[in-house]
């Protein structure tokens, strides 16, 4: 057998030689805070290969950037092909990794960038390195589409627009500024908003109800009973997600399907929800679960429990690209969240609009690695610094202009 000595030498000597962190933001605050920010990580290897990763910015920009700098002390000089060993090396150093969102999202960004490098190094797309192509198109549901919607007719009008563009599923939070509990009158308003979407699209568009994990069990159960006739695909984070007991109560008292998982930060957290039987669709987020390395494991664990994956995907174009790559290769895929058409335009420009949604589906990028290229001009023009903006009258996690009732 003949060996390519030059290729073997490159594999043995490949090292991460440079690490750059990019804090990005809008010059004008036109989008919601979480949507108008991004944190990207650029890894460059000893042979000049570049890989891109992304971390979660939501009201954590500065702590996350500091965590990235800490993780960099472990990854500098390491072989990017050694994803398992590198992950465990940081686990060995960070005593609080199992409980630190800042640490896990920082680590995730490195892992994603390493997989981008691995794909480019071997000339293969990420899906090819993770089991091959299970599906060529990814069905997506739109999120972020209902900014500033207030009246039921506002939701209906916007939903019709999305249906005309080919979307077959829409997710939205109709609960205004209710928190922990909800009054009967506000529950009626929320129901009318959801009903308006259902009726305007003539039942041909599935509705997914976002709770943002802000209700106690009794209020969430009242919501479920009210919404039963609308037959939502799922109820997302119906109760405070840290409360296993309240989730059990919700499960035992309702028949609607439960989706959750965007806030879990390791496979052990995922296993707890799965083993308790309190989740129908798992929404792990690749940018905080530990990157591709851990997300693939979580998807396999979920498959063993007969649970389908609907990855959380709300932040930026690198996250979107890597998520589509995994969607393409796992067998237990349900549907993919997409903010792509609701992104600030610069986020689409950042990857040269490489992952558009066409008639409700996203094509899987076929180029090596994550399948997308960064536009350096857009990157430079949206550099930011300091803390992100803070609005005391509207939580950072809501779609802009929806923290209210008529």
C-alpha cells in the first residue's frame, strides 16, 4: 500500500496557530438585542486553513468573549482534528463547565470551527463526515416574523405573507408580557392571536406555540387546555425549564406535545429530560451544547428514546450553517427553526446569502466544512465593542415589539 507522505505529514503537524474573536453588532438598533448581535470565532491553522465558529450572545456578550479567551489558552497549538481530546482537555481544566453557559458556548464555538477546518482539510462537507446525506432539503419553520404584531389581524396578515413565500410552519409567542401566570383575559387575547394565524392560513400551515419557559405549571396547563382545538405541532418550553417536577405535572395533565432543550448545555442534561419522558421533540442548540461533537451524541441519545430533533437556531449565519449540516445527516430530524428571513440583512450578507430559504426549505450547503464563506467586508463593517444595549421594558429574549397586549 502506498501512502501520500505529504498528506500524512500535514495531518501530523496541523496545529491551531491563531485565534480571533469578532464581536459584531448593528450600527442602529433596528433589531431585537439578541438578533442585532453576534460573536464569531476564527481559527487559523499552521497550514493556513481557516475555520469559523459562533457563540451565543444573548445578554452575555462580554462574559462569553472572556470565556472564549480562556478556552483559547487550551486550544492554541492543538491539532483541530482531535475534537474529542480537545473537548476533554477543556473539561479537565474548567471545574464548572457542566454548569456554565458561558463556558459551554465558548467551547462550542471552538468545536464548530474545528469541524469547519476538518471538512476543508479533507475536502468534505460536514454532513459527509457525520454519516452522509440523509436528506438534501431541510424543512424549516419561520420564527421572528411577528415583530411589532399586537392585534390578531396583525398576526394573521403577517402569517399569510409567510405562507405565500412557501412556509408550511410558523412559530410565535402570543403571550405578550404575561410572566409566571396569565389572567383569563390575557389568555383569551393569546388564543385569539393564535387562532387568527390558524384561520388565516386555512389550517395548511402548522402552528408552533412558543412559551419561552416563563409559566408555572398551572398557568401552562390552562394555556394547553385553551389551545387544544388549534392542534399545535408542539408547545415549546411551556413551563420554567429548570423545574422537572412542573414539567412532569404538565405532561401528566395535558395531551399536547412538548418541545424543549435550547437551554441544556450538555448531553447529561439532555438525558435527564429524555429519561423522564417529558419531551417529545428535543431542541438542543449546537452553539451551547458543546458544538458538533456533543450535538451529534445528543441526537443519537434522543434517537434511542424515539425523540426527534428540532435544533434551536436563533442567532447567526454560522450557527444556521452548521445546524443545517447536522439536520442533513441525522435520521431523527423533525423540522428546523429558521430566523434566516428575519435576520438583520447584514447577517445574510456575512455568508453571501449562501443558505436561503426557498418555498419553506433550506438547501444543504455542499462546499467543504460548514459550506459557507465569510464576507470580510461585511465582517469589518459590523465590528462592535462593549455591552449590548439593554431595554428594561422588554426582555432581551422576546421578538421586538411583542411584550404587550392590545
